[in-house]
C-alpha cells in the first residue's frame, strides 16, 4: 500500500503552459497508481477540472495526506504557511529559479514520486515565525512566516530608527533600511543578501540581520529559537515602516506600534527524496567548489 493515499496539487501562478504540462504528468502518473488527486484553484483551472472540484487551501490540508507543490520556493512558502497547522507534508517540484525548498526536478517527477509513495523519503520539519503588530490597545492577529519577517522602510529615502528588545531586555538601537528576522530556513533567502550567516535548518535559532545599517558595528545576531523579539520604531519616519512576511504578506505598522516576533506554534513539514543532502544543495545553488583533485604534474 502506498505511503500516501490522497495527494493535493498546488500550482504556481504564471507560466501556465509549463505548469500545465507538469500537472498533467503528475495527475496521470498518480491516477495510474490509484492515488486520489485533489486540486486547489490554480491547478484546477490549468487542468480544466469541473466547476466545484477546486478546494480552498485550508480544506486541501484537511483532506490530503501529502501536498505536491508545482512551482518555486515562493509557491511552497505560501503553501507551507497554510498547511503547517494540519501537519501535512509538502513535496516541491522545482519550476522556479534557485529552489532551495523545492528539490525535485521536472525530469525526475515520476521516479521520485514512486520512491516516495513506496515510503522511501526523508522527513524534514522546519521552524516558522509568528509576527504580530502590537499597539497600546491590543495585539493584532498573528501572521506566519517560514523564511523571514522583515521590518523595512517604504515610501521614503530616509533610514529608519529601530530598537531591538529580546525577552523584554533592550539589546540595541540602529539606524538602517530595516531589519530581517529570519529562521534558519530563511538564511538562504533575503537574510543571505543582507550579509547574514548560512544556518543549518536543523538548528533551533532565530537570525536578526540589519539591512544597510549606518553603523557598521551593527552585525547579524543569532539567538536561541525560543526567544521573543520585539522591534520598536523611533524617530520621524514611523509612518513609513512596513512589515512583510516571506516577501508575500504586507502589514502596515501604525505610529507607536511594535512588532513582536516569536517561534510559531507549528512547524512546516517537508519531505524530500531519500538521501536528501542540504549541503549538496548549497554547493549547487551557490556555486561552491567540489572536491579538490590533486593532479600529479607531468615529468
């Protein structure tokens, strides 16, 4: 009996012809193995499914025991935030660019799926973040992030002034273009371009990476994953600050409000083909050198 009985398909928006072809291959391959296939709105549209067959993402997570994401890391990030409370695993088919999270290439779809359905896969749980806008009146609804929560300026060329507090203790003040609060998974995303460290995704940690700080002594900071981070905006630019989760969800930060960030109560559940090697992915995506081969010079 296959390890998974009901699979949901989530498709990247845009690039319809390439995505449609991959979805058709997936559906036919799965149906030939008597696997029930459920669809969300975009995959249903691309497959010309009957009206009413598409499910909302939250419902898809409730009825499926595996979600296959066809697209890039951005598509998987969106799916992971919705699926985390259901603890349903996600498998990514890479139709994007870098693809640190979606690691099955289109040419290997059928063989990779067959091994996974046979129970040959590696399971991987990734910590997430929970961000809230806190005012004097109340704390807003939480927003989830798998990669990062970014506090950044918008609509102004001026730097913003931030205070960072950890577990209620003042840590530092900075003038910068913003701050990236990242998970280890997000250390290969925006935090990397900001000069942050690469962190093994198995580590229980939170990264704080300043964006273009005025004072060069403001360096990236790594703290334990159970810490509560609070960012307070000071100065005249308070009306020009925005909070963005995973580069996809934007929250306005009213003057006087604070951003409170902590570990999300749920983790993202990813699965990979057996033998998944995080460092091999880093070597390939970041163009690191391989083994050095010493050659004996000719006589």
